[in-house]
């Protein structure tokens, strides 16, 4: 008998038939005698629809209320999934994140899990239930409902697998596993049999939304080995685990395109100490994560421009923060560009191979794609390109490095 944590994403629970399909899969494991904890997302489109609804009331809703609203998406699916199991004769009980003992900090809309006390989950399992837990949500110590950032059901599943010391953690989605790039953009992308935490971290951080970034960080930290696989077939998926020596033979494991970034440029910043600190401290205080940063050379003038990128949903908030600094900082103006995309290549093999950046830039040059910003890590190279050219650039780079 094994204890298994399974997570089903939005498409996998997207309509009543899909929910019944999930129940069938869970029932098979249950029949084998396994204990199963199921984490579900909101039905596909529901979280987006709730966000849209809120924005029709006000453009920047209080984040506490946003969490209250968004958490209802997953609450629908836990109940429906439990019903589908009961309908097929399998005992099931649903729990919200709070009921499952998931405690978070108070950073609404991107809360971090602080602690999981899974006594109730254990008790329900021991009483013979499949336990269905609402993904993406938790509760602060003082009882406020929080959410864990977009795609956060992945984190719920990984964290529960760690807390319950599960024997198996399976992430069911609408593709067969982790591919060399988004199979929706490149039709001949290849499924990977395995990938290291570090590579998937960089891919997820580069916009490959197949797994939420923070869920992979958590898995690495707590050594949770997991499999990404499809809820719609029985194909073997991708195993995500610590790096092994043979993984280094491949230079570029994957390519990612992130269309969810926006660029802000603070133009005419007085070139003196403390300016960058002021800007980025203020953004950090507002819990906005900044990705790429470029400061241009100030050509003898006493001014400089600082450009940086943030996730699109944070753009309005970031704009407000920077506008609030205008008097103090003395910068000239703030400009915003939403029509950008970030293209990245990732592979642990880059540590031991040279010329990778040159080949990427050459490929883009030949495709006539202009590079706006560049950043690198030991195992990743990212560039900012025009949004309209993003997919074409992804295909060119995938072809040059993978197939
Ligand atoms: P879920 O709702 O199950 O959480 P998501 O939509 O969040 O699913 O993530 C799955 C999607 O991620 C796929 O449909 C695919 O389009 C996209 N994706 C992006 N990059 C990759 C990749 N490298 N491998 C697999 N899927 C990817
Ligand atoms: N429903 C949430 C979202 O759409 C969480 C998730 O799907 O993992 O982001
Ligand atoms: Mg997801």
C-alpha cells in the first residue's frame, strides 16, 4: 500500500466529463489499496474569469478580497471531484487549504507556505477516504484566506507530498510531460524522460508554465521526486529529480518563451548612489519581483536610464510604486512596454560548453530578430525580443539547438 499525492490541473477538471475521468483514475489506485490525496485546481478559465470580474469592480482590488474571491474557484472543484468519486462508489472527503492544515504568510495573492499540519488529512485517509484538497490556497495564522500565486496548485501538491512523506507525487496535466519547449508553439518538441530540478527551475522561471516555479523550488529543497504526466492517457511522463552526471551531456535541455512580461524604463535618473537601491527596495516592499535589469551607460551626462521587467499582472502596481518615487528620485519620466517576450535556453550542460550564447545570438540575427535585453545564469541565457516575433524566434532557436 502506497500513499500517493496526485494533482489535476484546470484542463483535467475542465468539465463534468473530465472530473468523472479524474474520479476513474483515482478509483483505480484506490482499488489497488493505495491511499490517495488529490489536489485540484479550479476548472480551466475560472480563475481568469474571477480576476476579470474583480477588475470590473475596480482596477486594483484589495488583495485580501482578491484571495477570498479566487479561492472559491478551487472550492468548486474539490466538492465536484468528491461527488464524482462518491458517485462511483469511492468514499471521498473534500478539504479547503485551511482545513488541510496549510498555513501561509500574509502576502496576499502570492503567499508562501509556512507550515502544514496534516492531522485531518491523515485521519480522513485512515478512515478510508480519498482526500480531495483545494490547490492554490491556504490560511494565515490569524485566519485570513490566502492564495499561492498563479499555478499554485502545483505547490500545494508538492508541499503536501513532502508533509505527508508520500511514496509518489504525480502532477497530471494536459500534456504528456515536460517537453523541450512548449509543444503548442513547436510541434516537433520532444518529451523529456527526465529533467533536473535546476533545469526545470530555470524553465519555469522563464515562462514554461508546465510547473509553477515555486513548486519546483520547494521540491528541490525537500527532495520531492515527482512525475509530470497526462490525465488523458497512460503514457509515461517526465521524472523530475536531482541532477545526474549523464544529464550534463546535453547542452540545451529546453527552450522557453514568456509572453507574460512587461518592461518599465525609468528615464533620466540622476546618476548618483542610492537611486537603484531606492527603486528596487520600493518594488520589493510591494512584493513585486523584478526579473531582468539593465542600466545604460550615462555618456558623460549626469543621467542614466534603468530598465527592468516584471510579470504583466504586476505592471500597474509597479507603475504606481515608481510614480510614487518621482519627487524623491528626480527622474524625468517612466515608460512602459508591454509588447515584449522573454526567450530563454536552459541546460546544465552549459556549465561545461562554450559558445552557446554566440550560437543563440547568431540564430536570432539570421532570423532578423532584434535583442532588447540579455541576462544569463550558469545554466540559462535569456533575451528580450518583440512579442510579435516571440514564437518565430522560439522555433528558430529550438531548431538550432534541439531539432
Ligand atoms: P495545468 O492546468 O494542468 O496546471 P498548465 O496550463 O498550467 O496546466 O500547464 C500545462 C501547459 O504548459 C501545457 O499545455 C503547455 O502548453 C505549457 N508548456 C509550456 N512549456 C512547456 C514545456 N516545456 N513542456 C510541456 N508543457 C509546456
Ligand atoms: N487556479 C489557479 C490558477 O489558475 C491555480 C492553479 O491552476 O494551479 O492559477
Ligand atoms: Mg499549471
